[in-house]
């Protein structure tokens, strides 16, 4: 378990800056914030988040795409490790309720949107 904790810790530290960047760029693309001050800069930075291929005028490269794939796989791995550690070292019932809530709440929102 010590090796799993260390993997969780170090993978989290390696990918935390990019995960924060993706979260922030997702926010400024989702929220109706009129970012006009440096909109060209925001659009360019958003190209990392939204590019599905290497488009001209984007910051995406084959190396960045590889890093993002590695980041996504590591995020999945560290989340699974975090859930395992929550059950192993925390209160099992509380961890179960939190996990169930994390599944149920977004599912309810999706179902509500489908029935509009």
C-alpha cells in the first residue's frame, strides 16, 4: 500500500499544474464570462483544451497530445487509488455515501436535462 500511496502522491504532483489549467480553461469556456481583455490569448490557450487535431494556430503538438493522454490515464489511475485509499483508511460507510453521491448527483442533472 505504501507504493500505491507514493504513486498517488507523485502522479498528483506531476500532473496537478495541467489539471488545474484544464479546469480553469474549462471554466472560462463554460461560464458566460466576457473575457475580452486578452481574448486572443485565451482563445490560443483554449486550443490546448479543445483541439482534436493539430490545427494551424493552436498550441497543440504531438508531444502535448501525448502528455495529455498520459495525464488523463494518470488521473484515472490516481482517482481509483484515492477511492481505494478512502475505503481502506477512511470510514467505509462515509466513503460509500460520497461515492454514491458523486455518481447520483450528476446522473440526476443529466436526467433532468433529458426531460426538458
